[in-house]
C-alpha cells in the first residue's frame, strides 16, 4: 500500500497545477457582455438583501419601532435573542443531517464524477426502515425506559443495512453499466432511480405519512448547555453526526480502503494500473455513502418523527447543495456546508427577510436554501472550502 | 436501428453455429434470471397491481390486466434467459431444446416464488408495513379456489409461459414478428376500447362483437383481432418496409410532395377526429397536446442544445400564472384595480414576453455551469418559483395556496371560445400551438442556431473556439424552450379555469423529461410518439390516461421506464440517427470496423480514391 | 516589410508554480508561415490556447492587428480573425461533414430565430452562402470530403480525413490567421507530403497567414518561412529552418546533452 500513498502524494502536486490552470482559465476581466452585467447585478442584489436585512435586524434589536420594516410591513416585530439561539440550534441539527447525506453525494461525485440524484432516496429508505423497526419495537414495548438505547441501536443497524444495500444495488444495477457514457446519462438514470424508489415505497407501504413512536421524555426534554436551551434529540443528532463524521474521516484517511478510494477519485485508470480494484472501491464508496445516509435517516426520524415516501427529495437536493457549498469531493467541506446550509435556512428567513418586511418569511426557507446554492455558484463555484476532483471531472 | 444493438443472435448466418445439448446450460445464469423473475413476481404482487388492475378486463372472462401484470413476467424472463451476446466472427450456439429447458427452468422458479408467496400470505400476517399483503391478493393468487389449486396452477402456468417466452427465439423471425404483432394488437385494441367505442359507436354489431358489456374484449373479438392482425403481419410486413424504404430513398421535390400529402392527411384526420370521439377522449387528447407542447420545448433545450433543465416546469408555471393573472377578473387582493383584465390572446402575447424574460433570468446565472450542476440549479429555480407563487408574501398577487380561480375562457371572436367545458375546443387550440411548436423545432434544427446548439451539445469548448458565442446560443435555447412551455401554461390556465401552485410540481419536469427520452431526444417525431403513448395511455401527473386504473402505478412505471431506457436504448423509441450514434458511439464504430465500413485512409494503396494533390507535391 | 499581424510581448503563464510560458516574445507578419517546434511539454499547445483565448496569460500582451486580445473569450478571438485546430482532433463527431464546416461560419453570419422561423429571403440567401462556402472549403481537399460524404457524420472519417476536416473547419471561419496544431500527426508520409503542399496553397491561394506546431521536421522545413523553437516555455531560437536546426541549444533540447558533459 506504500505505493499508493506515495502515488497519491505525487498526484497532489499535479492537482495543484491543474487547479491553478482552471482558475487561470476562469479568471476573467471586468464584465463585458450583458450576461456578465446581469450576473454582477444579481450578486449586488443578493448581497444587499443580506446586508440590509441584517442591518434591519440589528436595528430592530434596539428599536422595535424599526421604520425600515414598518415601511413595508407594519406588523414586523423584532426577533428576541433567545429565539435566534433556538433557530440556530434547530438549523445546526438539521444541517448536521444535511451534512451526513452530503457526504454520499460528495464521495460519489469525487469518485465517479456524477450526481447520484437518488441518494436522497437512500436516506429516505433509512428513515423508513427506521420507522418500521421502531414501531415494531414500540409494539413490543421496547421503545422506552432502559430498552430505548438498545432499541435505537437496533433501528440504526437495520437502517444501515437497508441503506447500504440500497446504495450498492443501485450502483450495480443502474450505474455500473453506464460508466464511460456521456455525463448526463447517469444523472438522468439516477433521476429515474429516485423516482422508482419513491414510488416503490408508495405502492408497497401506502403513500400516507408515517409517525415514529414517541421517544421517552428524557429525549425530548430541554437541556441548557452554554446558555443554549437544546432539546435532547437535537443533542443526540449533533453527537451522532460528529461521531459518524469522525469515523468516516478515520476510514478515508487512515485505512487501506480509504486510500484506495482517494486514489480512484484522483484518476480511476491510473489507480487500476496501481493494482487497486476499482469496482470494489466504487462499491465501497456507495456503501459508505449509503451508511451515512442511513444514519441521517434514523436521526431525521428521531428529530421530526414523521416520514413519507417523498421525505428524501428535498433533504436530498439540499444535501447536494451543502456538498456544493462546501466544495464537492471535500468531505470536511460537505459537513461544514451542511451545517452552514442548515443554519442559513433556519436563520435567514427570520433574520434577513422578515426585518425587510416580507411576511410569512419562514415559508421561504427552501427558497433561501436554493438561493444560497445559486449565490455560492455565482461567487465561488468551487465551494467555500475548495473542490477535490480529478481533472476530468472538472471539465 | 436494431442492427446497432447486437444483443440478439445474428440472423444473417454469418456466425458459425455450435450445437450443444439440451442440458448443457449456463446454470448460473439460469438461476440468476430465475431469481430475478421470482423477485419481479413478488414485487408486482406486493405492489398491489394485480388486485387493483383485476377490475380491468383485457379479454372478458379469461384475462384481466391484473393477471396480465403477473403472467407477463415468466414470458419476459424466459425470453431474456436466451439472450446471448454474439460477436461478429465468433461461434454462436445453435437454438434448440436448450432454450426451452432454460425457459422452463426460469418459469418454474418464478412460479415457485408465487407459490411460496401464496403459502406465506396464508400463514403469516405482515400487513402492517406491507399494505398489499392481503386476503384479496391471496384469493387472486389462488384463483378463488383452494391453496393447493393455486400452487399447482402457478407452477404449471409459469413453466409453460417461460417455455413460451423462450421458444419465441426458436421461431423464424417472420413468425415471431407476427406473434408479437398479434399480442400487441389484442392488448392495444383492449386498451383503446374507449376510443374505438367513440369512433365506431354507430356500428353496433362490430362493437358488440369485439367488446364485452363490462369492458374488455370478448373471446370471439380477441380471436378476430388476432386473426386479422396476424394475417396482416404475415402478408403486409414486407410492403410497409418497402414503402418506407421507398420514401426514404426519394429526394427532392417528389419527397417534398409525398411529405406534404402525408402531412395534409394527418392534419385532416386530426381535425376530424374530435367530432367522433366523446368528451373524455377529447379531454385526453387535449392533455396529450399540452404535454406534447411542453415536451417539444424541452426537446429543444435537452435534445438539441444538450442542457438538462430540470426546472422546466417553472416556465409552464410562469405561463399559466401570467395568463391567469392577466385574464382573471380578480386575481389577488393586492393586484392594482387599474390593471385591465385582458382577453386571452393579448394575455398570451404578454405571457410570451414574460416567459422569455424569465428564461433569460434563470438562464443567465446557470449558463456557464457544468452540465450536472446546471440540472440541480435549474431544479432549485423551479422550486423557488413555485414557493414564491405559494408564499404569503406574494399572496396578494397570486393567491398563495388558494391559487387563482375563475379564469375566463379564451375568446376568439366569432370563431368561438376555448374553455375546459368543451375539451374539443381546447384540443383545437392545442393542435394549433403544437403545430407551431413542431414547425419551429423543425425550422430551428436546420438553421444556423440549430447547428450551433448541436455543436455545443457535442463539444462546448470547441464550439466556442469555432466562433460560437455559447452563452448567447444556450440562452436562446432556454428562451425558445421557455416560450413553448408558456404556450402550454397559457392554454392550461384557460382550460382548467383555475390554477394552484400544486399544479406545477417538479414532478412535471421529470415526466416531461421521461416523455422526451422515451420518444427520443432531439427527434420531433419521437417526442410526438412519446407524448401520445405515455400521456395518452398512462396519463400525466394529475391527468388520467386511457388506463385509468394505472393511476397509482404510473409514476412507478415512469421511473422504471426511465432507468430501462437509459440502460438499453438511450436514443429512445424513435431514435434520431445522429443522437443514437452518439450514445452508442463505441458499438457503432466497432461494428463498422468489423464490417469494414469505416473509411480507410485515402492514400493507402489499394484504395480506389486517388488523392488529387498527391502527385503534385514533391515528397520531401 | 509586410504588416505585422500578430505581436506577442513578454507573455507568461504560471500554473501553480510551474512556468508553462516565460516572457515569450513572438510575432507573425502578414502572409508568413511560421513553424513552432520544441520537445514535448515545451508549452507549444499552451501557447496556442493562450492566443485563442482558452487560457488567460498571467502577464504579457497579445496584439492582433494592433489590438489586444487579452480578456477576450475564444469566440471573440475567432471573430477577430484567428482560427485554430486541435492536436487531438476534436470534430463534432455526430454532425455531418457539411454541418461541421457550416457551423464554423457562425460568427460571420447573423440570421437568428426570426429568419429561420419565417424562412425569410435573407435567411435563405445566407444559408445558401454558408453552404456554398462550406463546399468550396471542403473542395480544397479534393474529392474526399465532398459529394456523398457531405451528409455523412464526421465520425465515419478516417484519421487523416478528420485532420483535413478540422483544417477545413478552421478555414471556414474566414479568419486571417490559422493556428494549426500538429496538422500532419498520424499521417503517413504520402499524406503528410500532400498536406504540406496544401498548407503552402492555403497561403498562396487563400491568403491565410499560418502558425503551425509540428513535430515532423520535413514538413517544417518544406513549408515554413521562419521557425521558432520553444523549450520550457521560453524561446530557444528562431530564424530560418537551417539556422534553428543547427543551433546547438535546439539540438540539446531535443537530444539531450552528450553523455560526457552530463557527468562532469
């Protein structure tokens, strides 16, 4: 395996060169065409919304009779700092889940260079299998008291098995035959896979919304940590997400298989010449991504306690957004992107938009998430923390 | 195009044939196929399809759509197990009893799976998560009799069907084709019952002969159709092919004339058709037309320019909402009173302008992105637009979740008006716009802009180096697509009379994408076929198709279809020659190389073409 | 002295610490054929990418007909009058041969959506002209790209014919300056000799000025007025073929230093 390590480090140098190349290619002078001017205008407008919104928010903290907001919306009220903290914690825990899902997008994009649109469904399958396990356990009386923790572990185990095998089967059936075909073909296929899985769950388990059984009280109680009041489930979500992230980091950076994954991400062909079993590595990538999504699925179930066949769609797209925000192929970036996205979409509507006099701003949460995606791609297309892709995938 | 995909045995006899014993099989493969067939049986049974679709008869007492969904599985896998990749010049296995054995084995395995399922349902109850684990399914699987009877019948029937599927390969291609034609004709005559009822309702004896009172073909009807279609297939096949080749070979004015005649006949038929069909069918035709318009627009964006726009529904929504806001008496309370509500046709013109502007607005930021990022970002835009229409913030303009209601009919002076009350009028309106869209696609494909789009699809950076302003060309594709979608939106709002944000889910984008892909990307005829077949038979997201019973399963089928198309026929059912070459590039080149069709270097000795400059230049 | 068509001063580009080009000075006069040679990795293709606007230089200046090309997009550079071919032939493989050449006239034509929708007279006129020009350009290579071939996809062409079609596509842009990246690579001696003659004709009959990257020294010798040798992103030598080919630095760049020198 020493060969692979030195080979990877050798590639690092090449990669820096490539990055500089693309940045040099992308370096453009001042706007020249109409499109450039329009994009500049768009950036200016988006940044002014952020700046003015924040300004109006700060103003509201001091003077509840904020004329800026009153101009447009006479009912605008300032947000208390407690509320902000609450929103932040909610955003953080939701963002942690986005981050966990985003890891799968990021790894698959890094290795195969395509967006696995169906990854959101892998997450949904995790949440759904968690629902089935937890209701069964609840019926048997194991979803409370001392049995709760072992029961959750069983549910996690089931979700891991279901999500991992879903991801692996997906790769085998739908994506492996398409390696090397034009870029958009696997993407379109993955849309089909996503559609198929969603509707499979609908026809097999009926389309209604399913509720997780109620967790014991100590899970839903509020705990005060560093002047933040945090619900028990949210603490659990944050802890589990951090642990999974650490585990993944260890796996990718410290194990042989992880090194093989990185090598395949750099250059599939050369990696196979170095004696790495590319197929196996790709399967592992899908499996690990699926496992992360499965964990996220259970966490989702514990936090929101409701799951439907379409649960995977929006979190899936947002997790992709998180991956892009953090820089595709960059695992730390994916987590950071998830957390930023989660807190941004929780805070921005009420902190930035409400003070500007937009009523019902919290309905615009999803719109905020997608706007963030557009903003990041406009301002820094390689993500906040830099992409890690092979030269081919950047093209 | 079928010769591009060499998954079938070569039939030109160029391969050496090896005879192998009846049991000299690749048992691994048989086992795999049998397992897949078994899985498929379970999946279909537990999806609830057999029970739900049992009410729809295909041939009155004998076969319902529900049973058909099950019995087709052994046939398909029996056929598939005989699939063999045959390379040019390699020895192939001779067809024979071997295939029958394999088919029987696969069929038997699927039958076994059904029998096991039957026993399991009888003894365990896991109806809690699996809603279709029901007594209904059990009684369907046992044919309403005892369990032992059910087990026996499924084992026997599946084995027989597996053999039937496998033995299709043993038949001469002519006969095989005839059998497939017969099956497809019987099935489609049954599916199209509503249409045929409307068209020939006057000829009572014919309808009585063909169809049972309770729906589905009668036995004698099925036999008549089978005999007629089989006979036609055996005798007429060659003629159709000859006529097509003849048409393809023609050039110049004669071809133009023939095309014009065909177009004229189609037009007349389409104009006359709605007078004979009833309200339900006309409604269906109108829906097909609206989706066709959308698909034609997306075809320009995806098929020609190669931009995967998943937020395409946004333009449909913008078209619908703009028209609604402009024509409805009171769209939302914040809407200024001084704004006149305009007649539909004026609203349409404004809609076009606004859709084009939204096209530019969405297009500008995404146009420089990588193709796959673009797909997700446009999807994001699609959601943003729907969320904005839904939001309280813009409630005063667009009515939020309550939408806009009381949208008046589209008035066309003395010609009449178009509204949902009269689906026929909607159909005519759609027909006009579909004709415009088809004409526009056809013209653009053969123009400077169309060539630029294709070049961008092929290789964007080279296209730019060859002097094409890729940003402008791609924006133009966005705008043209947006305008076509806005037509559909404008007609939709006049037709339905009310619109809600929930009419414009991302789902619609994906269904339109399936239509374009199933028909054939970049191919106008393919898109038309795709829209008619998919929307007509299965139905749109909310709109029922001919198989109304399918409504619960159509999205599942769309998903499966999308995967299958991408894996097996990315060029679509009606392929565009160039597009399919692109998608099967390697196979194509390989085949051509094997057949010696690739152009050889002209300078090589033995090649007839003499390089004209070759002798003038003194070799160095 | 004829007019100076392309003038490059102190052009540099750096890829993350790697100097692909360093303070390069280069010029082309109207009607010249300049051969660019140099060992692999000398920065020749980067040099072309930079002229054609695909890579932005870190510093320096590119003047075409006296006006700077810096900051222009590749399509704007082509519109100014510089067209190029690619080292690894990059045709639009699924478009027909005629279309490949027709699409290259994009920046010289202007009919848009309206013209094509209403099939206006101007549109038909322009389409006819595009088609005629395409056939004329393809006819330059004899009979092998015209006739029945016009409607065949470019993917069926042989390697040599693909190279020819690429040159035709560059010619069709109606540029003044052609940048040919290894035009005869992969051709057999007869074909490359023929193409050498045609490159000469490109200047004498069509009036193109040509800059050509080429490894085949016979071709470079036969057709170039002036030869520039690049190595490690710098100009090693320039002048007539004889001067450059006898320059010891050039020989060293290609063949390496003699063994005894290396050991000392």
